[in-house]
C-alpha cells in the first residue's frame, strides 16, 4: 500500500494511473478467520488515440468509372475505433450506398466506381469511445484524370473478412465485403456447407456488412461473399469458429462434516474449448497427497481432521476466462447434545397405527443410539425396531405401548439422554358413509358422513365435488353442512343437473385423514335439441331435421315440434308425420301449415322427468302460395244512399290469404233474378263494397255472395245472404206534437206515430230537437227513440225558461221533415231554503216532529208540502212520508237509532234537505231525559213541542 495504491473497503483505488506501470492483471484476496478466497481476475488497460500527423496528403487522381480506395491511416491508439468520412465542407458524413463504403475494420473509404460528382476533398474522422476522444485527419484531394473514361471491368474485392474468425457465444459478429468494379458490383452472401443463412442475420444498406447477432454453436462454419457485375464475379470466404466462456453447471456448496468423515465435492462447468479445473484452499493451490485426491472437478478428502476446515475454491478455466466456485468446509468434533433438537415431548398415535419417535442429537462424530422404556432397554422385535437414523419405530400400537421412552446417544466425546412420552388414542371410524343416490333435478337430499372418534381429538369434515373442495364457509349456493361435532352430513337443496358427480367426505384429525365417496346421479328433463333445420317446405308442409341434446341422465322418450308465425300468440304445437315422435326420431314432416306464411320451428324433447328447454328456432321461411280456401263470413250490409247496395263482410286475416295479390270477389243479384253480377275488390284490407245503379229500387232485397282470390287463382265463395239496398229518408213529419213541463229541469214531448209505407219512407224511430230562444245551432239538444215510442222525457233543463221542441222521423238514409215547433215554460226553481227549527219528541215508539214553514223567494216555486226521509243507517233503505203540514208523527222500532231529514216539495221539484237528525234508540233515552235537536232549545221549539203534544192528545180523544 502507498499513496499510489489504496484499499477502499475491498476495492482497489489507483491514484494517477500510468500506462506503462499499471497495465496488467489484478486479483483480490478476501480473508477472515475461517479462510481466504480469490476473486476472478481483472485486466486493466488504457484506451487512447493520438492525433494525426499534420503533413499534407497526396492528391489521388482517378479516371471516371474507375474504383478508388482513400486510406485513413489511424494514428497510434488502443481501444475500439469507429470511422466516418466527410466530403468538402459538408458537415454530414458520407453515407454508405452500393457505390461507397466506409470499412470499420480498416477505416478506409471505398468508391466502387468514381463519378464526376465525387471530385473534392475527403477527411477521415476517428472516434475512440473508451478514450472519449475524436481526431480528424488531413484532407485527401480526389481529382479526375483527363486522359479518358475507364471502361467496364470485373469486380475486385478490396474489403475482405479474415480467413478465420473466433466468435464468442452470444456476441454479435460482423463480416465486411466490398468490391470495386464497373458497373457497380452487387454483393451477396452464402454458407459453403449449403445450409441457409440464419434467419436472424442483418445486412447493411449495400449488403457490404453481414451481421449475425447472438452468435451460437450452430452459426459457426464457412461463409462466402460474392461480388458480381456484367463482367464477372469475385469471391471472398472465411471461417467463423465458435467459442464459449466457462459457465457453471454444478457448484460446490458449504459443507459441515464430522471428524473422521470423508468429503466428496464435485464441480462442473461448460465452455468451448472444455475448461480444466484447479482447486484452492484459503487462496493456495491444493495439491494431491495421501488423503487428498484431485481429478478434474472432483475433490476427495478422507479421514477428515480439524485442520481440513477452511474455504475452498474450484476454478474452471479455458483460454478465454477463469471462473471460481466457493464453499466452506467445517470439520466438527463434539459430544452428543439434545439442546437444539430434543425428542418430541408427546408423540401421539392411534390404536393399530405405526409411530416413529425421532432421536437426532447433534454429535460429531455421529452418536450410537439406544432406547429404554422406563428402566428397561428396548430390544428389536416384530413390533419394535431401531431405524438407521436412530428413530424408534413401533408398529400396530396398542394401549399398553403408552408411556415414556428415553433415547441414549454415545460417541467418544460423551453420552446424552433425552425422554419423551407416547400418547395412544382411539382410531377414527366412518360409521355412516355417503351412499350412491339417483335423484331428480329440483329435489333436496342429504349425504350422510358420521364418525366415531376419540373424545380428545377434534374432527374436521371436508367435502369435495369432482375433486374440488366445497367451501361451505362462503355460503355456496345449494350446499349446506348440517349435523353436530361428529356428524358432517351435507345437504344439497334444489339439486341441479350440474351437481351430478363424485362427492367425497374427508374426515381429518391431527393424526389421520380418511374419506368415503359416493356417486350422485341427477336426472332431469332433456336439454334443448340442436341444429333444427328445414330440409324442404311446400305450401302446407315442411320437412324438419334436428339433433338431440343432452338426455340429462334420463333417456329421451318423445319430441314435439312447435311453430311460430307473425300471427300466432307465441309458440304453438303443430301436427307431424309421424304423429308420435319417439326419442330416436330426428326428422319429421310438419303438416297443416297455412300457405304463404312465414314460419320458424323449434323442437322440444321430453323424458320420464319432464319436458326440457326448447331448441333455438330454425331459420325463418315462408310456405309456398296456393289458392285461398277460406271464404269471408258475416256477410251483411244495407243502408247507404238511394241507388246503392252496401255489402259488408269480415275481412280474411293475412295468415289465410295464401299468396300475393289477394282480393275479394262480390257476387250479387236481385232476389228472383237468375243472373249474377260479379265485381272484384283488389284491396287486401277491404271489408265493404258499395254497388251503385240508378235502377235499384229503394229497400230492395239482393242475394249476395263474397269470395276470395289471389295470384294463384279464385277460391271459395260464402253462402248466400240477403242484403237490402239503400232507402229514402222519411217523407212525412209527425203530427200532434205537444209538450208539458214536469219540474224546473224536465219536460215531456209527445207526438203521434207516422203510418208509413215504402213510398213515404220507412220509419225506424224518432228524433226530438229542443232549444231556447237564445240557443245557437250548436246548442240545440237532440235525443232519439227507436221503434213506435211516441214520448220522450228530457231532463237537465234550466228553470223558468221557455223551451221549443220539434220531432222528426229517421231511418238508415237519414232524417225526415220536422213537425211544427211547440213550446213550454219550465217550472220555477224549487225552494232553496231547507226546513229549519226542527223539534222532536219520542214517546212509546211514536216520534213527533215539528218545523217552521219554509218561505220561498220570488223566483222559486211555492211550497206544496214536505217529504220526511227516514232510515236506520246510511246503508239501509230510505222511507218517505209526505205531508202538507209542518208537523208529523212516525212509528219507529223500539231498539233502533234513526236518521231523519226533511225537504220541501214544489212544482219545480224537491227543495233543499235539512241537516240529518239522529234519533237515538229508546234504551239510550231512559237516562238522558227529554231529547232535543240542539243543546240550546229555542223558545219557539218548546211551543211547537207543546202543540205537538196537544195535537197528539186530541187525536187520542
């Protein structure tokens, strides 16, 4: 150590390193009390590059078309260099193309064929990356000779790769090849053994450089470069030789051995060429001697002693590198010791089981082992044996084997003892295992799993399904554990088809694991059939085929075909041939289809369990067209104008039209005629036809038939119906019209019936019109009666108002002339004030009532009398008593409450009602005394009650 060399931890620092003094190979030694090891070797070199000489370079003269080489001539240097050239004052480097090339091996610039544009000054730039320095050479002038142009000539390879190249494993290998020539040569590459070039190879722009990345053993061999033009070819070849640095396949490991043992260490490395091996101990080369054998990568030391302890290194080396593997050998000598590895305090085993009690004291050399039970030494027998590692093995354990056992360990350095106990438990037995079950989907089942076990041992039940554990703690759907500590039954609720399989109940204790399995078969309705296809379709039939789906563990017994159209409500079962489709039938003919309707089909399978899910629908197809066969129904008509015959029918739905261009055929003739008149109605949606002819007599009977047709032809006709032609409006006005008012809001209109015939126009009924002087046309009221009714009561009128009324007859053609108007004034409005100051007295089921006479306003009708409305409750029937007086008597039941109200009666109708009075039943009056309608009795009410009592007395007299 000095100012020049200094240790920084384990690192070596060199101050102001000198090229001539410090270049060389270095190695680090690491030492501690256990030994010494050597590091791998480190090679120190210095990268540098000197400046170019400053003398001027000679001019290079060349003819046009001739090739030229401009030399770079690098100055003294160490380290990898990279080369570039500039042309004249252009700051950009000369770019490589198929005519120009800069070699990174020589640094020279090569121009395969000089052109006039190449004339100028060329400068070489060199960069040493390790030295972090670039230098620039003096310019080289290139001039063109004037003594003519160079003619064509064959290629001449100026840049060649070496005949032999050593290439390291994983390295990137570059081969250079460039030729001069006129025309400019093309460069190509090949392997001489005929094998293809590796797919990973890369080429430079001009193909002058072949690069092989990640070089491997299979890439070595002879490579050839071919330069060619119209004048000929030139070849260059060389051999790539693969080499690999040593790499460890097997290293030595730290080893602790007892004194007198033997050591066997083996290390292996791969590389090319194959590495050779040397061994070092504590940094010193190890040589063979009496106890030490060294052969290649194997080291054997017999009869170890304490001095053999140390740090060893195996070194693997070939011509390219040396690598080291390190390990410590520690030779030990000690008396037996149980402190770090005592015998297990309690070893637990079941009756009938086997147990091994380990005895592994630390002892160097290895201790001799013997066992005692209590004070008695154990000997080998059929049930007791001493294993090679010192463990005590007892087979087919019984209850009597329980107790303490002592292991005695002995070597030349001492004796040690250690004791442990053997605990014997009863065996666990599955008393009720799960059994095979055959169930239907949707059922709930219980798989039993019950055990008997030693009370001191905890039992855990684990269920698995088809090899996967069922995690019951997460609340898995359908599965639930039921039972107590010794019962592990599994309930499966609402079992599904995917629950078919193998169920395994595993019973685990700290000592053992046992299991029992059962197969569960879940049967269900079949799965949906597949691949439903329409093989052929006609106007009324379709041929179907399908493939069966899963039978879900119950054989398919029957198939059903269903169809759907735009006109059906959902899917409907259809008829097939054969009629019954067995579980082995996979095709059928569907019959009874409607022509010219789009159908899609599906198939449903059934078995003994039930009907399964339907298949996916078939493609949507339309049946072929045919002549329509369904005739219209409900042929009717009549009405309309004079000279018209109106015919109506129920239109044929689209699904029964059987084809395109659908329409209706109308056949008609007057009753008694033999000639039919035929009309066509081309509209699909028509349900009405009007036949017009001036010669038609009103209300004449016609025979009518309605048929159907489409593009395929004419179809069926309906049965004959009688339809009457249009008629004239009634020609006569009613006579004897009169009107009278019944109240403020109603009146009654009367008239005489019209005696009509075909000439005067049929009368189907009468229409009453009514209005006031200030009515507008839109406010005229209309109401109709049918048949021979000759009166009409009209309500909802205004009070004390003049109303006019007129009557006219009507039929299907319209209304006839109106009768002369008549008028009446409605009654005044009924009294608006209700009866007031009502008083009552209840004696022996006789109710006596009194009230004040109601005075009316000038625009109100006079009071003609009063109505007393009484009932037991709001839901019961109301009874009415009319009187012209302001008092009345009622007989009421003995044990009922009564609700009573009083209203006025007038020509204008009933007036307003009084407030409802509740008359309590007799039993509730006995404790309440004299009842009145209000808490405060008006003086007039008292007088009225007096008169009521007097009136009652006079009647009794």
